[in-house]
């Protein structure tokens, strides 16, 4: 059995390259997780997990991450990605991570993802204690990508 993570870290990055995959790779590098194998997970924060500013990840490690990303080859287009983490008043309950990406300004995307996290708490009948979010906006030159994620890890 895999141990349950007890911390989370919010990361973001943007990249420009010749291909969409290379732009995504550069966005991961800019976010500080480019030399890991991110494993996309659904959007639950383990009970009592706490936010940390940085995390020391093993190179090549399998890293559980909830994330939003978008790429584009439309020169001049605005692309944005954001994640929000909602934590409950009761630390024995899990929190929620929501992700959103769009061809909208970051203010629109981040407001939407924060509302999604609040809504998830409403229909779970949980009292919200903390709400964190991170996002990034980028204007595409030729081929760009943005990435915002919540990395779950261990102390």
C-alpha cells in the first residue's frame, strides 16, 4: 500500500517551444517538477495535510498531482490554468482540489476554480477553513503551454 501524503505544494509554470509537448515540458520545468513523473490524480486532499511552500521531489519519482494545463498554437492567444485547494474546518475530513483551464484571462479562470472549490464544500456539507489557489496566464508566441498544479507529497 502507498502511504498517504501529508503535505501539498502549489506550483505553476509556462513554456514556449516548437511543439505542444515540448511547451508542456517547459511549463513543468518552470513549475519545478519537470524532472519527475507526475501522476494525474483526482482531486482530494488527505485529511490533516498541510500546505508547504516548496517540496524536495526525487528525480524520476512518481509524483501525485492534481493539475490544470492548456496549450495552444494560436499566436497572440491568452491561455490560463489554475488550481484551488479547499481545506475543512475539521482536520479529520479530506479537502478538495479543483482545476480549470481556458483561453480566458487568469482572473476569470482563477475566480471560477475558487468558486468550484467552494461549491464542492457546499454539496459535501463541510465548513471551509482555508482556500488557496494558484494560476498562470500566458500569451502564446507560436506554441505555448501553461500548467498549474497541487503536488501531494510527504514530510
